[in-house]
C-alpha cells in the first residue's frame, strides 16, 4: 500500500495552516484546527468510493499534521486530549512518546521525501538530504548512518560504494559526538556524485541513544 504524505498549505477561510493528506497523486483529505481541537477530514476518491488506508501509516501522518496545525497559544497547554497516541497498549513501535526534536524533524521532511518504501523508509533528493543533515544538527540530533541509491522511476538501485556508518567509540559525550557525526555525514555527502537520480536514506540518533529510520 502506498504510504501517505503530508503537505502544509494556507487556505482561504482558515486562520491556521492546514495539512493536506496525499497518497501518490491522490488527495485523501486534510487536517485543520477548529476552535480548540485538531480535526481530520477524509474525502471519497474521484469515483465516490472509500479509500482503504493502512492504520499505522494514517496515525503516523496525523501525529505530524497535528504538530503543524496546533496554534502557538495551545502548545504550552496539556494537549493529551488532542493527540493521537501511536503506541499500542503496553508498548509498540509508534511515535507517540518520541523526542519532540524527532517529531519536528519528521514533520518538516516527510513532505519532502523523494520515495518511501512500503515499510516506511524514506529516500531524500540530494538537496533535501543536505538540508536534512543541517536540521539534525540544529535540533540536537545526529545522523549515524547514510546510504545512497539511484531512483529510476519507482526502482531503487543500491550503490554499495555510497554509504556511511559513523564510528567514534572514543567520543562518549553527546555534545561532542553529535557535531562529529553530522560533520562526517555532511562531508561524506559532499563527496558523492551530484546527479539528479541520487536519493539518500538516513538513520538518526537521539540524545538518549535511540535511533530511527527517517
């Protein structure tokens, strides 16, 4: 099933930005702020039929969308009643308890992905990949793995010579490791060929040591 993506936009009649939900070239619906709650509207397809949406993928994009549409004056309040928890009862692999920096990073770059596989791994165009590394540094996150592929149509072609795994066992302090890791990622990416078909996949590490695939 094709993963959903989000696009932030401004629409007449809305005081806050709205987030459009897309699956490939199909407009699925939108998320917007209505008085004191985030609302999602899902529309029928062009034939008037319903869309079949994968539950975890829908919950993933709704969490990101909500972060965008919530007005600033509500951000310091308890939003527990507004948020959709992505963690299953007693655990799970959702995004509900993620580091705020992680949520911010994914919310910003999910709409810019060049290709996303069925299992959720994202592949970013070269210019977006450069911005991704810089944003990780600004948000206090570290790129620890990076792989280059060529995207030809819908086919991903691995390039085994284009990869990076950051190794700095001698650096244990996060404030030192993070800029070293991001510096290695930045320099490595600069050495890769700047061709329009090149896309990049990332593994990012949080300050507590947890990692996630972007």
